């Protein structure tokens, strides 16, 4: 609409007509604009849960406030608000409840060991939300404004919910956009809500829910059978609700069989795409003896372009090369490869003893080693280095943690001004 | 869960242990049960819109009441309620808002010319909702109970909103199931809401929105280009939200280009699947001169098993055969074919003058003739019989209408007892 108004106006101006906006009666559409933000503080603040408590593992405790921004097709983005956290109200014929006009992001906010509050590469999440929103006919916006909004939100709730006395802790931030107007017609929503909540989140990469036995380290993956998560020409690359609900059945079946995640395959040749809601990496030796870190490519648009995935690739390309000051002594440098690869290749590498390790990357699970893959009734066991993690997974995880928690200063760790 | 409890109990009983339920501490899971229904009537009844009014075309006016049924993973289905229509309230981290744990149905309730209120084959919609629900990890239920619930709902709102003074009118019924509990973890919802609303709905198959110029009859379809609606191993056969939102972008682009619906193709050979949110039928002569009614098959599970689609096929197989008492004089009987067919075949038939007509079928658009298909920058014009519709589309539509509005008595027209 914004684009349309501009186009009409410039057409009229080209024809020598002034005051085009008045003439065409199209109001200017507003972009997301954090300078209009208003803040209304809660009168009933909540209690911050203990780290690793059951409450944290339930993943239901949100902080005291939330961000809300309305978009309507006549005005564009309205003024953002930070307001007390609370229930949403919507019509039973809201588009998002019937037609999955919804998308989201997941990122964490970290309390650093230097006392500072940081986001990790929030520009990547904000840009991806713009892309995801457009993929389900929801409005776009300037991603820099969303980043400002995230910072403004954490300036309010960060100091209390991630106190300086608890360095090394994080909250999970969930921005979402939903078509929430009354609209049962099969068409793009004319009213939309962007909201952001911050949720207490457990350490899924190495923690254990209180009262349950510690699991052995490493995730067990079940290669998908008939179900296919995403397809060329589909929307597997976008963080939209439509990629999740339909995957839950396989996920639950896998759980019942004792597996942690589904490894999603595609096509008659069993291409490896992604696992659960994370990207998948494998380290193997080629038949020629080269050590490779391999993950699926982005070009077919069937996998999510994970922020952690991209960061793993960048760090590996910069640091796991011979001559790098980061490469630990006696550690072999790696060739980093993004290409289509198949379960048949993994199977062959396993039979020939060429698999070194495998891991998942993502915001929710961070870097988590993989200990086994079940494929066609065969259990492929994956080496786990020292028993808790493959070496490269542990090294990459440490490097990323150092950036997230301010042990090193790095441009990916974006400090939030709490003053 | 229900199944699991039963399994455990029978296992214990087999082992000679009585009172199995008490021992395993698993409460019996309840199925959907209309005998527990409670009704709470509105104190602020709404005004029934005029037929064909703008209000009807806005598709936002719901009747005075709605049905609600909660499901929780500890109890199963709770007692259903009919209560005043109103907004839903849910947590910002409700599963349905993030992970598209949602599915729905669409069916109509008709005020017959004999004064009776009817549903059209509601058993089909109810069974499909059970299937759709399971496909996105939502609970199942006895579909017969849902049918009873639809009837109970229309016993309350039918007499006022579809008065006997307006025979030939209908309302659109929208049952939906959403994962509405607080649950941001990527897993099957543990709390779910089934609800049903009744919406005023325009005649999309032949009406025109007030204040707009009447469109020429027939829908213009734009064959999809890079976007793919559904794929083998996916969920295109289920009525889940995930099939809709991601299709809106193509739909909106098509609209801007002057087309009414997208004709969804699949694969390198341009297989014709379905159109917009309807099934697609074509009538053509084969090269051998046989007259055929062709539509895509169900076996690849990429298209919705439309109730109207199934009814068209059944009626055509029963009545459009030589010797049938229904076959009008001088009208050629048809061969009814469900098979994969491609745009290349349609193109060839068009070039050779073998296309007779085409139409869409579905609850929202009923039977609507197709006048053109744009494919690879070529505009394939489809014959429209007398100018308003192909002959077979009009005949099938009349037969179906006669059943829906009680002009003939037929088992597909299920009468609602209004006493």
C-alpha cells in the first residue's frame, strides 16, 4: 500500500499535478517508528524464577511487560507500546487462527560476565522477520526499528529479569506478527499485530529438567520417513507457523520411539535438510582424507537460514583454517562446505569409519551434539569426542558463548544500554 | 492419550489387576460428548443483515452465539457450551499463534424452499476435521458428536438468522480447532479449543458486492509459477491453516494482475492440482472423441478431498451416464476420470479445440465456471456455454442446489430439527 501510494503520487507529479496525496485521498502509510514508543509500566510485577527451576523448564513465565504494535492497511504501522504483559483478545474469525497468517523470531538476550546485557546479531533476526512476514502476506517494516524496539524492551525488563548478580543467564525473546483482524475471507489480513514477549528459557543444550534423570549427552535423531517438512517452491526458508504444527506429528512419534528430534530428509535420494527446528552439521573425512564440516545449502530455499548456522560457518571459515591464531595446537583445520548431501553418504561414511562428529545449531538448542541417527531401521552411532560433545562442536560453542556473554568483545555481541 | 490410558488399563487387567485406572493414576480421557452441552443465551442479540448487503459481503457478521469446547491433555474433551458470541482471549505464547496448530472446516446451513433447515453432508466435514486435527498434532474425537453439536447450534441460531421468510439463503459454519494453551515449546499442544461460529456469507458463485460493477461471469485463473501449494509427504490434503497463509502472496499477485484465483501446479510437468481454495474440474473431448470430466486424484495427498468435489463426482457417475433418467435429452453422457493431468494437456486440448468447459467446486465458491487460464504468458480461454456457465457446471449446480434447499429429498440434505 505504501508502495502503491508512492507510485500514484509520483505518477501524478510527473503529470504536473501537485499535492498528489490530497488528490488521491490516500493517507501516507507509516513505517514502524520507535520514536513514537510509549511505555506503560505494570502495577503487579512478577517474581523472577530461580535459574534451572521447574518454572523455567515449563517455558511459560514471561517478564513483566510486552511490546505491541498494530498495523492497519489504511494507516500502516501505529505507534509501538511497551505495556504490562497480558492476554491477547481477538475475534474468533481472526485470520491468524484459521489461515496461519503468522510468523515469528527467536533470539536471546544475555547477561554477560562483564555485567552488560547483549543481543547476538539481532540485525539478522530482524531482517529475517521482514522476509518471513512478506512470505505470508503480512506487512514489512524497517528491520532497524525492530532492533531498537527489542533494545527498548530489554532496557525496561532486562535489569530485573536478568540481574547483574546472575551473569551467564539469558532470556528468550519472541517477536511475532499475526493477522488479528476479523477476516474470514481467504486474503491478506487488513489488520495485524506485532508483539514481543520475553520468556524464561532453560539451557536445552546441556541442562536437565529438575526431577528427571540426566539424559546421556547428545541428541538421537530419527530420519523422517514419509513426512516431508519443506519443498522447493514452498516456505521452508521462512520462520512461519506453517512450518511447525504440521511437523509435530513426526516429532511426537519420534519422541515415543525414544528420539529427540526428526532429521528431515527430502527426495528419493534422502537429502539431509535440517533437524527438528535446528540446522544440522556433520564433520567427516572425505574418501580422499580431507576433513570437512558440511551443512545443507540455502539455495533450494527448503531450510531456515539460521543465525547460529551462519555464525558457525563464518567462525569455522575464519578460525578453523591453518595459520589461524584461533586454531588450537594439534587440531586439524577444516574445509567448510555448504552443499546437498544425503543419508546414503552419511551411511557410507559411517560404514567406512569416516564420521568425526555431528551437531545441531539453533537459538533454542544453541550448539548440541548428535550421538545417533536412525535411518531405515539402522542405528548410525556418531562419535562424541570426549563423551559429552565432539571437539569442533564444543570449540564453536565456546567461541559463540564468549561473544554472547562478553568474555570477548565482538561486533556480533550488541550491547544494550541499560541507563 | 485416551488410547494410551485404555492400553495401559487393558494390559493391567490382562495381568489380573483390577481397578487399573486407580493404580496407574491416569484419569479416563473424555471424548467429545454433546449430552453434556450447556446453553447460555445472549442478552444483547444482534441484527440480522439484509441478504446481499455490504455487511454480508464483508463476511464479518457472526450470529448471536458460538460453540466452545475445551480439550486438555489430562481430561480430554470438556463439556461443550453454546454461549454468546464474543472475543477469544489467549496467552501471547499460545501455540496456535506461533506454530499453526490449527485446523478448520467450512460448511453451509441452508433454509430450504420447503421451510426446513438443512446441512449438506455434514458427516463428511466432521470426519475431515478429525483427520485435519490429527495432522497438526491436535486431538481427535467422535465426528458424530460434532455433527450433533452443529445441529444443536443451528437449533439455537437458525430460526432467527435464517428465517423461514427467506428461503434459498444460507449461513457459513466455521468449526475450528486451535492449540490455545500457553506453550512456546515446539511440541503438541496440551490445551486446545474447538469453537464453531456461523457467519453471514455472500453468494460468491454468482453475486456481486454492492457498489461494484458486475463482473463478467466465470473466473479467470492464473497458473502458479514458482510457488508450490503442497507436495507429496506434506499436508495439502488436510484443512489446516498452514495451507492458506503461505498461498496468499501468489493470490494477491494474481489479483493485482486481474485474475480471480491461482491454479496450483506441481512438478516439472505442470500437474494441475487445485485452484485457490477449491477443486478444479475440466470437461474435454479426448483425441479419440470421448467426452470426459477430469479432476486431480486424491492418492498423492496434495489436494483437499472436497465435499463438493466428491458430490460432483458421485452425481456425474450416477446421472451423466447414458440411460439415466436424469440425463437431459440430447445431452451427451460423460466419462468421469480422476487422474493426474497437466497444463500441457490442457494447452494441447485448447489448441485442438477440444475443451468444453471448466469449473471450480468448493463450499465457499460452490460451483463456479472458469472462463480463462493464464499459463506461461498464454491466455487459454475456456468456453462458457450460454455465456454465464458451461452446461455441465450449471446442471451439476442445479442438482446440488435442489438437494441443499429441499427441492428434492435426498440423503445428502440432512434436516435440522428446529422444534
